[in-house]
């Protein structure tokens, strides 16, 4: 990735993160959407530490390799927790919040166990391999959970504009990210493909910030308007 | 093979989420009616139709910018272009898509008209403040 383009994308991502944290503090939503804020804060810290190690140790160093995979794993877990926090808010009226959280913990432990089992079978039992395996698997579980969450939003006729738009932004982010990963595998020779992931990473905090700034907690919308193709 | 399958699947779901996200943006403006001022300058009669969008956007660019509207208008603009593309390509093979696309373009025009109303109100406020000074 070209250094200057990478730096511009990194800066946009950092500004997006700062915008989201600032807008949630201004709107008094920091604690209400604590896990989303936590994810964005962790993402900014990970970006800063990656950038620092990249500048001081270089792209090919083992330090960068470790920092990259461990922060990636941590971020995926944080994003998973953010998805669950949105799910428990959607299910809270059905008094299913605790049930959703218990399932999420089981899912997280199950995915970690599965990833460990996969890594343990290989001859190189590297801890970074475990981190990357866990990250990928949790990412997929997060993607499936977001789809289920979107189904629940439609089924339960969720009307809270902020919640709906945050779930939709997550869905957009997950699908685009999965697509860009696949595109890297299919067409890795095109340099532009390498920028897709980092660019998409900027989208999430910006869209969340936009939602917080544009809509109050009381804003509601008509659920029938949300279905992509009305039945 | 697997990567191609994931790519195709994620493009489909991306489209689904994109349409739903844009619909959630335009839906938030649906319960705000178009002001008399906007009706006067744009010529919108009862409700906005798809072709009003371009005219409303032209007038919007003449008004002072409201930063809080900017990103929403950009996304809705992208959605409008996507709908045009759908209408010109996909709808030729599947004509049933056309009325749906037109309905969606009308909601984009309504969204832009509501934003124009807010900008005109801001313009008036700024003018009133200048007169006071």
C-alpha cells in the first residue's frame, strides 16, 4: 500500500473515531452506547500503536506482526461485544437481554475453543496463528449475528431510529468487509483492492457519528419502510 | 471458488443493507412535510416525484451549507444514482422494478426538499441577524 494513501486513510479513520466519541459525549449517549464507544476507542488505540510500531520497527518486523494480529483479535472481540450490546437492547423489551448475553458468552467461548482446536492440529502452534484464526472465526460469527439481528429488527417492528441505523451500518460494514476480503483473494494483483479494507474501516464510526448527530434517542421510524423490497 | 461465492454473497447482502440504510435515512424525513417556500421555488405540487430531485439539488447548492445535512445528502445522492442505474439497466429486463424505483426516487426528492426547507429557514435566520446588526 502506498505510504501517503495509507496515511490519508489512517487519518480519516482517526478523525471519524474522534467525531463519534465527541458526538456521543455531546449528545450524552456515551454510556448508553458504551460498547460501541469502547470499540471505537480501542480501534483508535490499535491504529495508533500499529502506526507507531510500523514507523519504528518496519512492516516486515516480527513486532509489527504480533501487534497487528493481537490488536486485530482484540478489535474483533470488541466488535462482537458491540453487536451483542445492540442485540440485548433490541431484545430488552422481551426480557431476553440476559439470555442474549449468556448465548453470546457461550458463542465467544465456543469460537475460541474451535479456533484453538484448529490451530492445535497444525505443527506450528504459534500464538499469532491462534489470534488470526480466532479473529477470522469471530468475524464470521459477528457477520451471521448481524444478519440475525437485522431479521429481529424487522420481525419485532423495531422503530428506534438510532438503533436501526446503527445495526444497518454494522451490516453494511460487515458485508463490505467480507466482500473486500474475498476480493483480495480473487483479485490480489490489483493494488486498489488493498485499500478497500482500511477505507471501509473509516465508514463505521462516521456513520455512527452521523446517526447520533442527526437523530435523538426518541426519534422513531416506520418499520415497513426499512425492508429493501416491500412485500 | 469459495472466495468467489463469499464475494457474490457479500455483494448481494451489501446491496440489501445499502438499500435498507438509505430507506431508513429517507424514512426519517417522510413525516416532515415540504414547506410552502420549497413548493414555491421548486414547483413541487402535492408530493415530490423522482424527477424533482435534480432541480431540488440545484437549488440546494445555491443556499448556505448546513454541515449536519451534508453526509446524509451525499448518501441519498448515491442512492438516487444507484436507482437511476437500476432503472436504466435492470428495469429493462424486469419492468416490475420500475414503479418501485420511481417510488424510491420520489422519497429521495422528498428528503432533498425537506433539507432545502431547513436551508431556506437557516438563510432567513442569517438574514434576520444581519438586519438586526
